[in-house]
């Protein structure tokens, strides 16, 4: 509770937190939708916003408000899968490589560097084309997770290499602490801000890439996401036909989501950083 109060003093965290709460609540509304998101022709096509259809309807005969609830929910699911799985890989690879060093470090960083030097976007596009038939929310999240850990693993490794040379590492080893206790008690307080920051940044990256792949038509376009909503709006020339309520709904939600995730990442990282915390205590 105190942690939340301290973080809430930062206007960036407060604003980002409540924006995300609203978006999550918006996504939960999808559970109460009167429409099937995979079926077309539920409502009259191309209606303007009204009391009956708050955000209007699209050219597929779907209510845009309810479609947006499904789109936010599914995009967040993809982002969470990609972010959490890639953090697990990055933390394991970065900490093992940084602490053990030697040949283990070289082998692990060889795999990491291999993912960094290849044209990542083109590889993901080609793989998406190959497995498009089975590319659902889970498989897309796992695909993005596989390609989303390499740079962050190097960042964690660099921090572990620095921490390994600190005096407290030698003190902990001489005190008889095993490697697991050393990592959890000594290293995690320093690496947690980086892990949180890269988690939220990776979620933003996953959402952006999902939108890009959907606009290119490489996803299952009948699964509502922010990207597929944009795809259908572009496909039916919503901008040229001045159907702003259709195209601006996924764009506005995406902008709010990206800004909220960025501010949340910055504010949490700064709060959890031990150096900044010491400065706050000294200033107080």
C-alpha cells in the first residue's frame, strides 16, 4: 500500500496507472458484449455514432465500441505473453552469462548477438507468412517473445558484470551464500528496475508489431485486435470516406496505451532504482 502511495505522487505514474485501469476495464467489458466479434452483419453498416451505437458501426456490420473492447483485450493478451516470456528468457540468459563468464558467457551471447544482427522485422514477417494459419493470440505472443529478449539480456548481463565486481559480491560468497541467494538478495534489487522497464517497453514493442503485422494482412483478420481494426478501416478506405469514428478509435486507443506504458515504465524504474531512492532519502 505504501509503495502505491509513493508511486502515486509521481503524476506520470498516476496518470498512466488510471489510463491503464480504464483500458483494462474497457477490455473487461468484452465479456458482456451482446455481439459475436467473429461474425459480420450484426448491425446496419456504416452508421455514425449515436445513442444506440456509441462509436458507430463499420462496413462489416459490427458495432465499433464492442469491437474495440475485444481489440484492447486481445492486444493486451499478446503484449503480456510476449513481455513476460521474453523477460524470463532475458533474465535467465543475462544473469547466467554475466555471473559465470567464460565459455558459457560467450556461447549465450553468441545466440543473443545472432538475434540482434539479423533483420528482425523481415524474419518475423516471413515466419508470420509461414505459420499464418495457426497464428492465434498465444502463438503470436510466443513468436514475439522469442525475438524480443536478446537486447535486454545483454543489458542485464552488463549490469551483472558490474555487480559481480562489487565488494558485496565477495562478502556474500565468503559468507557462504549460494549463487541463488546471492542473485535474489544482492542482484535483484539492482536489476529489478531494468527488468520492469524492459518488460513494459517490450509490451509496447509487441503491440506495435502486432499492429504492423495486422495492417500487412499477416494475422488472422477475424480475431479483433487494434491492428485488425486498423486493417479493416484502411481496407474499406475509411479515411477517404470520412468515417473518422471508425479509423480514429483504434488509433486513439493505441496512442493512449503507448503513452501510458511509457510513463509507467519510466516512473517505476526511477522509483525502484536504489541510487535514486538513496538520493530521495538524503534529500528528505
